[in-house]
C-alpha cells in the first residue's frame, strides 16, 4: 500500500509540474494566435487548453484516488481517473473535428499569416512540450491519466513541429496554405488518439477483462491447482487501469471441506493469480463449492 501511495504522490507532482509548463505555453500561444491569425497555432492552443483541463482533472482525480473507501463508496474514488481520461478524450474529439472542418475551409481561402512570428511561437511551444515529455516519460505506465497526459504532450510536440514547418513554408516560400495543412495534420494526430482513449476508458466502464489477460489460461491455471475440480462464474473486471479484480466459483473435492485443505487451496489460488500472468491479479474473491452441490446445480452464469 505504501508503494501505491509513493506512485500516487509522484504522479501528482509530475502532473502539477507539467500543468504549470502547459499553462505557460497556453498563455504564449493565445497571444500568438491573436497576433498571427494562424489556424494551426489556434488549434495547437486549443489542444493545449484541452490538455490543461485534462491535466487539471487528472490532478483532481489523483487526489480523489488517495481517499480511503468510506460508506457506500466501497472502492473509494478509484474510477475517478477513468472518468477524467474519458472527459479529456471527448474534448479532444470535438477539437479534432473542428480542426478538420476549419482546416479544409481555410485551405481554399487561405488568410495572410506572418511567418516569423508564427515560427517564434511554434518554437516556444515545442521547447515546453519537450520538457514535459521528459518529466512524464519515466512514469507514463503508472496510470491511465499519466499515459493520457504523456500522449497528449507528445501530440502537442508534433503539433508544434507542424506549426514550425508551416511558419517556415510561409516565411520562405510564401505558401499561405501551409497553415491550413498544419491544422489538418494536427487534427489527424488528435482524432485517432481520442478514439483510442475513449475505447480504453469505455472497456473499463463496461467491465471488460484486460486485453493482456487470456481468460482461458486463467481458468486452466486455476483448475491446475491441486484438489480443484472445476471453475465457473469466472469474471475479471477493472476498477481502474491498475486494479484488476477476479471473482469465481471453484469446485473442490468434498473432503477438502473437512480435512483442512480449503484454506491452503485459497492461498495457492491467490498466489497463482498474482504471479503467473502479465497482469497481476492481486484482488481475487473465490467461492468454494462442494463437488456434490455443483453436480446438482441446474443453472450457472458463464
């Protein structure tokens, strides 16, 4: 548990630092968008504003996650990070669609955009994003929010590169459509990633088993434990991105309930699930059934 709190504190510190960096970039880019009239920079600014909201929600969620279970909230606020990531992805999707529509419109009616000024603001954004990437890179796999924030900052960096290339094209070659092209490139970066995050958060909310976990192998391992005859009603869900939960009915030989084997079998099952799979299942609940009772059952949930 102390290990989890250490990860949580480290995650919050990293998110707080990145929030500050993204806020500074956002202020610079708002000024730049007004000065240059660039769609690419405007979309990149909007992307940063979504990041600010997302990282702010992630910070709030990381704080909620630390609150212990209380009353009817038996899992505490473990799902807060999932909801935060889903909200961020929804905002990104809206921004991406707007960028596609406006980018196509401006491609055919390109406005004048000053190349040197656009280049300056693009470089400022890229430097800030690189610093944020370095801060988040060592902990991006610790939670869904950190992973989402890391991917967002990478996308921001690529967006800044697109802005820089557009600025150079406008400045050196007077190709004003480069601004619209850069906006479309940023949209292409945003939309698929938004769908990816929505898919992952949706799978958690729909209680889909982790894709890295082969349930047939889990069943085989459980049935491979001595004295286990059968497994049914096997369910694996996730409370958040780092907390898989398993429940199952395990049929034991009748004598296990009288000779003291049942407690030892429980320990063996829990160790098996925690150690044998890529996704460690450290929270498992088993109901032991007697073989003669299981034989009489007429209905089980599969």
